[in-house]
């Protein structure tokens, strides 16, 4: 078979297998399609399929096909990150700045602290830190990956729970928006190349002009990559420079759904192809469990403290905390960048990916029963 035919076989696998698992297995409550796509990507990667059927794996996912898939994945994730940037509504955050600042700060800072401690424990064993990373970059990178809230997936979950357009949904979006800004700021700090500081200052100056001129996504992404940051930082800034009110909300929702349906499965597969178990499967799962506990516990503790300061009602902090601990897409994009820049190894990436999948699968089963018991909470705006 020629390369085109093999590429089409790979695409057919990417779109068919997770859909059949999701549809026939009726996994939507515990594992929405996006989660099934991520898990399928892991199973189709070198750590599982590649070991069980090496000849088949090398035939379908040969270097030429992987290169083509990566190109689609890069474009898909740039679009998705830009949409995440557009979703930010800093005007509402400013209107409720005390409440948003306290909640978002504790919801991010507490899991960042606990996960940073977990990352420090990982450093006592070889095989986790990347060859180009300094200790602080690894600790901060892993900590932030565990602390972040995945805004696009959170939006999907709140749509499913029918609270997205309700007052509590808008409150949670404000908290998650600040977390979203923080992760890209931290990523820029981790990737800062002091030898190219002139380029980076030039990029930020041009971006200031882009806010007025609305330079296209590709140009801003190119500028960030040229400056040594990463094209994903540029993609987020391209979206963040646009006001959500400039766009029709329903059309933006449709665009996000279409990108998820048509493009993102390729990104999930390319992500799965990067998983690795070189330090041993048991060690990777232990690390993933450690990071999961630090991530979820930190988020719940932080939000509970915020709830006490702000005098929330019973059960309110628990619902908000469980929703804000959703990981998946943004964390996976963040971890991909850390892997690209050799801040983390493939084993650390695999542990973070497993943590993100488990975290995301916990969200709806934990939140849905609580919401059913606290109907009045949905309408509370602050």
C-alpha cells in the first residue's frame, strides 16, 4: 500500500474505534467521547498496541503517517486553544474580583503546592525529569499540570449537567478563566529562553499591536514559536486578544464542538503515540496515582477554604471543587509542550496523562448526585 492508503487506514481507526466504544459501551456518564478518544489513543500507542502487535503498529503508524497526523494535530490544538482564549470573559472576573480572586487563587495554589511536593518526590527516582530541565522547571511544570482546570472540557461537562448558562455555571467559568490565564503565564516562564530575550520582547511588542489589528492566529502562533516560547502560547494569546462578545455564542459553541469532533481525535491519537513505560508500568501508575491524589485533594481543599472565607452554603464548595478539578485537554496540551521542550520525560508525560484521564472521569459521577440534592445552588450568582 502507498502512504496515502495507510494514512487513510490510520484515520479510519482514529475515528471509528473510540466512537464504537463510546456508543456501544454507553460510557457517556463516566467517560464522555473525548475521554474515550484519549484512552483509545493511549491503547493505540507504542506502550500497548505497539508491544502487542509490533509489525501491525509499525505498518500503520509508520514515521511518514505519524508526521502527517502530527500536522493535523498541531492545527487542531491551535484552533482549540484559540477558542479557549476567546471564551475568557475578564470583564465578569473584574466585576466579581474579590470572590473570583480568592477562589481561583486557592483553587490553583493549593493543588500546585501539593503537586509540587509530589513532583519533588518523583525527583528522588531517575527517569522522570527531562534532559533539558532545571529542577524548578520540572517541579513547577508538573505542579501546574496537576493544578490547572481544563476550561473547554469544563464547559462541555457543564453543558451536560445543564448548568453552563445558569449563575453557578458562570461563576465556575470565572474561576476557571483565571486558572487558564495562569497556566499559559507559567508556561511562558518555564520556556523563557534568556538567550533569546530580545526576540521575546519583540514578540510581546508585536502582540500588543495584534490586540488592535487582530493579526491572525497563525501569525501570532508563529511569532511566539520564533521567540522561543511555543506556538500554543501564541494560539492562546490570539484568542485572548478577542472579546467573546464579538462572536455569536451559539456559533462559537458549534465551532468548538466541530473542532472536537473533526480534528481533535487526531490530536488524541498523536498524544497516545507518545506514551511510554520505560521505567516500568507499575512505577508509572504509582506516579499517576500520587499526582491524582495531590491534584484532586489540593483542588478540593483550596476551594473549601475559599468557601469558608466567602461564607458559601453547605455542599457548594464540594460541587465547585469537583468541577474545577477537571483536567483532560488543556493539561494534555501543556504536558505535550513540556515533553517537546524536554522538561519532562515520556514516562512523566504518561503518568500525567493517566492522572488527567482519571481526574476527568471522576467529575460527572461526583457532581451529578450533589447537584440533584442542591437544586437551589444552581441559581446562586455569587
